[in-house]
């Protein structure tokens, strides 16, 4: 099955799996993938010149309204992995990040995933994504 090209810009987050991230079988615990997505997403934002904390200081929050992960091949303790992150889709008041998790040689695809984020005010009201944020992420 051929996948569509990965969106650009993209970021690559490098991570060594700690013992605490694994289950009794020595495999990365399923919920840890969401933490890996968050770290990759934070790097994506930071590489564009701003931290997520600064986005919030400007009055915009990006809570997750949907998350998905497709587990393909187990990741084990002390393994170095690379998490690829990019924005697949922009909507009026939301955006979708996608992720691919690879081994350190980018030969084995361990997982794919997505997180969809609403854009809201500090009071939780949906709001149009500001142009400066779109420009920053593009």
C-alpha cells in the first residue's frame, strides 16, 4: 500500500525509550505513543521559532479533540526511535498533525498516528486559527 507524501514542513524528534515507558513485556506501553506525539509536536512548533507556551500567552489554545495511533511493530526498551511530525490539514478553527514512528535507520515503520486540535480562547470558545499561527507553521 502506497501512502501519500508526508506534508512539509516536517520535524524529526529523536528519542531513546526509557525503562519506565515499557510494559511487563519490555515493549513501549500503548499510551506512551501519545506522549511521543506531544514531544514531536512541541519540537515542530519550537523549530518554527516559538514554543507552545508562547502560543498560549498570545491567547490561543490547541486542545486535542481526537487522537489515533496505528501500532505496526513493537518498540522496545533502550531503542532509539525517530518521530516524524507534520501538519496534514488546516480547517477554519482546527488543524491535524500526523506522525510516523521509525527505527533509528528509518527502515522500520513502528507506528502512524494523528492528533486533531481545536483552536480555542482561554475560556474554551472555538475561534478561527490566527493567520500568524498558520504562517508560523507553514
